[in-house]
């Protein structure tokens, strides 16, 4: 199918929310996304005020603030609720950085004053549409967003389609849509989607899975799921939604989509969509038209989650112009991303696996479900989730090492079901897990919580786990 580029849309909510040049725009937050937004908005002639509640002390923040001021923006640091609210209430547009809640004083004031609040991805989608920019593909879900975004972009590039990954994966979408490429494959979060309008209409979208996450921000699972569904809310006609037919919540939401719907499934005997088909030569991944993508045995990783990711990315890539040979080659060469069930080492028949990216219960359940006998390291900063749901994993667990702020919640979840010990540092956690593990076990860091109690990011947490493991097995070995 020929890709549609630069579809201008000038009606509906986006038109009503669109500011003219020289209007007042309040940007909330001056991290990577805020920095990119300020550069874009000042270039187009807007009067920009940046609100930064917690200005950094390092050179990166200083450089962003200097850049913003040099471009003509007013940077207001630690504005306080009253000033933030008063500035937002008289603006023409407010653009929050990802993660800024509706309960932030500036957002709440803007909503009360009926000032449009739009996310950076919404503004970026409009820029692409108005300027004849790249086709936009958008991928969301509770887990696997980064993996499927990476795979989809890699498949397209392997097929000769000029594509870049962007969005929540790292590079702000507002920058990527100005690249001379055919397709921008955007990972989008519930935070970003929450503040989108009808300007955000991706040519192709994917809803991968839904489990409870970020309930400290969204408050209810329904609100979280509805935010995720905005990835396809404004699609219609030939726009594509790829969705997980095995997830009942996803499938229920997908039924509301007004564009084309293409399911994927790893369920045995699935009869339609992108799926695994039994053939005389073995199991193969196939398209909705039963065309072979790749043999299951050819995939370096074959857990149900890995297969689901491969199917979802393939469905997106085919529709965006990739051929099946390039897609198959990409899948057979893909060994996964860092901190996602990543093998650190194996010693004395015990495997040590870093799954630090598992920051919610849904991800941890999927990770442990792919293994046999596990010593689980879990805990951190809970995001308003019910960690008691982890107790279903008890039959697969040798023991649990509870860490971080949520250690008591983790211990309570497994009380009476398996051995539970607490650790006050990653070093102590790794050593206790090592002592508890037996031959054939996997020591798995899959925390079901955010990292921000002990670390600045999940990657820093995973790196520390890997360092402690390597140091321990070198000494022990």
C-alpha cells in the first residue's frame, strides 16, 4: 500500500486549539522534551514561558536553560503553584512534558480557564501533517513498546524505507518529524496520549497489551486504558490499528476503532491475523494472508512475549512498506534490548537475568512466566499498583528477595507462599539471591516497581545489578 504523506487536517479540536504565531505558549518542564519544544516554538515565533519546578544543578540543565533564554523564552524556575497557575490561565496553549500530571497547578489552571492543553506528540503530529512531513506510526501498550518500536523501525530500514524511531523511546517527536525520512515510528506513553487531540492521527498504530500501570498518575485503570486507546481514537478510513487479540481489554477497546483492524495472537490455533501456524515443516510466523514471515525456531528468543512482539512489529512494518524477507532477516538477528530479560551471566548452572525494565506487575508476571524456577528480586518505588497480584507467581519461585521502598509490600504478597528475605542494597540482594539459588534456577531482577527510590532510572538499576552479579561470580568462581 502506498504511504500517505502530509495529510493536512484543519477541522475539529486541533483547529480550535491551534495557536497562531506570536501567541503565548507555556511549556511545563525543561528536560529533553521541553528543550526540543522550546526550540521549535521560538523558531516559529511564539512567545514561550517555561515552568521548571525542579531545575537541575548539572551542566545539561544549565545548557538547556541558557539555550531557551537565548532563543527568547522566559524560564521561570520554582514558580510555585500560584504563579504557575496564573501564567497558564492566561496562555493560549499549555504543553506539559511527559509525566506532568493533570493535577499540576499549571495544567489544572489551564483546564479550568479552557486554555488548550496538548502534549508534545500532538503538536508534532500536527507539524508533520501541515508541512507534508513523514508518515507517523505510533506504538503503545503497558509493556514492549520500546522493543516493538525498535523492531518496526529496523524492519523498515532493512527494506530500504527511510525510517527513524522517536518519541518515548528517547528522541522527541517534535524533532524527528522534521527529518527527511519516509516514516517516523513513535513510541508513545499514556502520559503523552492523555493530552492529544484530533491532530494526533497516526497512519498506523499498535496497541500491544494493557495491565495496571501508572495508577499514581491516572488514578484508575479505566482512565489509564482510555489514555492508551487515544493512539487510535482519531483514525479512520485506511488508517491501521494493530492490536493484541489475546488481551481482552485491548480487544474490547480495538472494537471501537474506525480504521482498519489487524489482530496478532500467540494463542494456539489462532485462526486469523498475524499468528503462529503449524506446518509440516514446523511452526512459522505468518501474516493475515498466511504468508510466511519466519520460522519460529529461527528466532533467537521465543518466549510468548518475544513472539507477540515479532508479530506486532511485522504487522506494522508490512503495512508501512517493508518486504517479508527484510522483516524475517531483522527478526532472526534481533537478540533483544538491554534490561529486558537480558542474560548477564551463567555460573554453576544458575542464570542471572536483568529485567530491570519490568516496572509494573504485568511485566514481572510475564517475565517469571517464561522461566521455570526463579529467585526473584522485586521491589522499588510502587506506582500505585497492587503488588499482591504477584502472588500468582509463587509456584515458579524458589525464593524472593524484597528490595526498595516497596519491600514490605513484596514480602506481604508472598507471605506463607515461599521464602522471602529483605535486602537494603543491590549488593546485599544479589548475594542473598546467590545463596538461595540452586542448580537450574534463574536469579531474576524483575522489580514490578519504578527505580526512583534507589536509582535515577531502570537502566542504572539494571547496570548495578549486572555489576554486582559479575563481581560476585568472579569472586565465587
